C-alpha cells in the first residue's frame, strides 16, 4: 500500500492529527529505510477489565501493525499511583500497589485479542521512573511551568469551583510526556481528553533533541446508552472479556446511530455498504465481527444462536448459573448472595422497575419469598436457576 493509501486508512475515525504532513513524512521515511515506526499508547491499570472504549485505541494500533509498524503498549504502573487528572473534576483516589499489579496482570491476555504480539513491545513506566535519581527528576521539572500546567481546562474548572489540585497531579502530564522521550516514540495515540499531555510530549522530545512525535487524537466512545463515555462505573460498557452471549446481547440493544459509530471506530468495514443493510442485520454482523475477534468464529456463531433462542423464540438460555438454597428465602437476598446483582440497592431498583421475575411472574416487592426451585430472570439477559435443597449444609 502506498503512503497515501496508508494515510487514508490511518485517518479513519481520527478527530485530530498533529500533523498530517509529519505523519506522511514519517511513513515515507519508514518505507525508504525499512524501519518500522514506533507507535505508543499508554494505559494506566486503574481497572482490571478493558472495554470497547479502550479498543478504539487498540484497533488503531492494530492498523499500524498491519502496515508493518511496532506498537509500544505502555502500562502506566508508576503513573497509576498518581492518577491522570485529565477530565477529572477532583483528585483520583490513590491506588495500592497490589491493585495496580493485579489489574496490569490482566491486560496481556486482553490486548492480544486485538494486537499482534509479534509486533508489540509491552513496557512498564515503573521500570524507568523508579530508577530515576532525584536530581534527574528535578531537572525534568524544569521543562514545564506552573502557569502552563494550570492553564489546562480541567484545572481551571477546579479552581473556579474552589476544588483542590494536588502537586502530584501537576507532574502527571510531564511524566506521561517523558514516557515518549524514553521510548523514542514516533507516534502517540490517545483520546481527545489527552491532548494536553500528548502535546507536552512533543515539546519534551524537542527539548531532548528528538524528532517530535505525531499525535493522533481519537474520539471517546459512547457507551451503550449512547450519551455518556463508555465506563464500567456508569454500567454502560461492553467488556472484551465478557461472555460472548453478553457481548452479543449488548450490541443488539444499542441504537442504530450508535451502531454505525461503532462500525467506524472499531472495524475497518465500509460504512456505505453497511448502511445498505437492514439495521438488525448490520447489528448482527457487528456483534459477530467483534466476538469473532475476541473469541473466534465458533463462539461467535454460538452466541448468535443463543440470542435467537432467547429473544426470538423466547426460550431459556442453554446455560445459566445455578444457586442452591437450603430453605425458602427473600428474593433480594438470593439476588445479591448469588452475585447475580451486585448490591441490594441495585436489586431494589430493578424490582421497583419490574425487571425481576420468578417463573415468568413479575416480582412486585423485595420481600417476595422464593420457596421452590425455579428460574429468576433479571431484565432480558440475566438468568439464575434457584434450586431448593434441604440437604445443603
């Protein structure tokens, strides 16, 4: 593929490119010298599970790999201790080393569902920051000013609301910028909320005598509600480690307009052709495409068949979790103790919305007593088989 063809492919879904001419030059030089570009993206391990919002960046990284370039998948195990202030209206709570290590350990199995391991360098910024002498660290601080950092929009909003800004948050952008210097990144990819940090990376590379990295800013993916940024805390996420049937069901539930956006940001399919399909067929193809990428074709097809069985034929799923009880009990306790629902507050809300049923009868109150073996259904996708067994200890 020629350089212009590569540019067209890489620009898809990109909101801002700083700059296109620089990327064109780097691609041209890479082709002439047969030297792959070093393409960086950083992920702080603040949670264990990656979701489709993360895969916007991962999919773009994979495009670079398919064109022969090397991905620097940076796990910010040092910077996670500080917490990225980008887009935050208050300081992030500190994370323990145990949480950071546990979350980071899950990333490898997840990212290689998308990235090519042969063209990926997985790096950890604790490897260099933990060894940086104090004199070198203070020297790094000279490359940015308080007025420069305080000018960023999220900090300005905090000042207006008289909310504190901690000193460690001030240095976060500079640490992220130094990652690019240490790794000699040619390109850095990030969400639109990362623009300040990525631009600082360019400045720092220039100060250290390096060629400035190209910046590719990608949109923040909306969650299944179509309104807010995809987030596990908001409950509008689709995790790439979720069961195939769950992913399939969530994709089928999104609005048509959101589906086309997912196609644009998460796949390389031709949008014009997709828009010729009936929306239901297009959603089915999207769900199959994503699940096949994460789990393979067989599991993707099985997820479709299961969805058709449950939602088309109104049958119970082939496999549902079971929970044994020794004697009758309140449904709210069974829902939470079985972990079908995370909390009693959530259970009360769902019962109030009449989203919970037992043996196909809607439950009207949290004190409903389950006194026999039967099926609990929550919403349209969650099931639990309750087994009454007096012999249980």
